[in-house]
């Protein structure tokens, strides 16, 4: 059996006009499931032909309009016709548009309301930027060309140019005013690194963070250091987006980096930031793993290992309960039994005891330098307050590493990485305008197990 798809135009004059768009046939029955419905090729052809029919009708209506001369206000007549090519989401279109000449003064006028220097529709540019922010430019171009009848503007270079231009436009976007003010906001700020393509510079520092309200609203932001994007302005902008007021309680979390703390202070967060528990927990986990790997070949080492494992666990309990100043007691008790592992390892390899001692010294130095920003994490946890979970590190992971670091080992220019990062933030925040929606689901009561697991 066969079908004929017809496009019917219902004009303002009430007279319908129709044109056959596509004719195709399908065998009866379901003996071969591959004959079910339209194929991808037929669907692409159908979209392209429907787009051509609609654009042709719009161009015809547009050519009927006669602009007034901007010089003398006289009536214009058709001078000649010009062809304009424009890339759309469903194929490249060639539009035949008139140029006009004023009968009085001879001034040349364009058609009514036709944009100048327009080569692509905004929807196509937004989709190109969206795909390019989630995958490499070449892969995004292949996906776009495979699924849609896009026959122009699908090269990796074109996608890169459109994506970076979209990133520049996002810098000047208006702040979205929330419907209600937020009573409490948590701000987390962290830094990560990506590989640089510039000579004499191996890595670029990327600062990322997120703001969360007590009702589950969330926004992410990020910027490459020294790229021209002010991270302080981004923090203020996102705070305003989620509903910051003069009465909003602000709580900040960082990994202890002085530059991050100064950025928070410049953004108006006067309360000292809390040292993120996630970064402390990772250092404690390294010490715990080194302690579990100690040798138990002789009885003295068995007893020493038992003491060390208990002391490392006690060190975690002390920091969690706000008693980090007593960490020196743990180091002294471990030092008294470390002689049992004397001679372990060799000059070329580092034994478990040396790994443990190095990990404990790093913890001690970290706690000493960050003592002013330590809090009683257990007390905050019991009160239902955030202790700085893995959300800080997780933001850097999905916002930067997935596209720029881990599975795609490429080098970046400072400006290109920063503009691409702005597009990625807009996608996750739902502000790109491509119609894909907000990717964060509001969570009023975060799972306490997630907090504790950090």
C-alpha cells in the first residue's frame, strides 16, 4: 500500500492551497519488521521537503510586502531579485527575495524585516552548541548530519564557531529573577585543571562551583582563570538567579585554597567558608588504605598494625566531631609503634609504612593550615545541615572533566575552553534556550546517606 503526503496552506483569504510533498509505499503485513513505518532516510526527506514548502510559501508572502522609502517616504517598486541561502534545522534553504527602488528618490531598499547577515536559524545554532558542549565537535557534527537533513553548516569548524559565539552571548545574558526569595543558600567552589595547548603552559586552572537553595534549586557556574570571565561576577549572578536577598543565610564550602576564599569574599559572602568534608575524607581514606596494607609477618608487626588502624580510625572520629586539634596525639601514638616496621621495603620501592607516614604528615599539615575553617561536622550533620558533600568535586567532574579531561584527552586554548564551559553551564542550568529543559531536579531533602558517604 502507498501514501501521498500533502501540505495544505490555509491562507488569510480562506482559500486553501496544497502541494504534494512525498509519495512512498510499504508492503502489507508485518513479515519483515524493518518495513514498519518510515525509515530514517524517508523521515529526513520528508522533513526537508516540508521545510522547503513552508519556506517557499513564507518567501512568497514576504515578497508581496512593499517597504516605504526611509529617505522620502515614497512607495518602492521591485528593482531585481536576489537569492539568499540560509541553513535551517531541516536543511539548507535558498530564498528568492526582491530588492526595491524608490520611485521618487531612487534609494535602494531591502525587503521588509529581513535580517541582514543571517546565515543560520537560531534553533540550528543552539542545537549545534548543545551537542558540541556534550561531545567533541567532530562527533557532534556526525550526529547532527546522521539524524537530521542538515546539508550545510555541519562541519566541525562551523560547530566550533557557533558554539564559541553562543558562549560569548551568554556572558551578556540577563539575570533571571526567581519567583521567590531564598532563605538559605549553600555555595561550593572548587578548582580543577585541563591541558593547555599554549607553549610554555602545561595546564589551565578551571574554577567551578554551584549554588543551592534550601528548597532544592540549583545553578552551576565555571570559568577558566585569566580568561576574561570574572568568577566573582558569576557567583553574584547565580546567587541572584536562585533568589539571594539581604536576609538570605549564605554558607560557603571550599577546599581551603586562598584564592577561592578571596573570590567568595569579593562576591559578598562575608562569613568564613567551611572546609569541605569531602577533601578531608579523601586524605583520611588514603591513610586508612595505607594502614590496612601494613605487613603482619611477625607478632610485633601484628600488634603495631592493630594500634595503627585504631588510631587512624580515631583520627577520623576526632576531625568529624570537631576535635582536629588533637590530631597530634594520633601521630605521637603511631610514632611509638612504627619501629616495628623498620627495614620494610627497599630504596627503589616505598613500603606501606612509609606510605602511611607520608599520608599522616600530609593530613597533619593540611589540618594545621586550614584549622581556622574546620567545624564540628557531626553537629552540622545531626542538625540536618550540609557538611560539603562530594557535590563540590562532582560539579567539577561532570562540568569539566567529562568533556575536557577524562575520556577526551585534548588540549585547549584559554578562551575556547572558557566559552565552551559557559555553554555547558547554560545547558545544565536550562538557560541555553534550545528547549531541552533544566537537567537538575529539585531535591528539598537530600539523602543523608550521600552526605555521610562523602
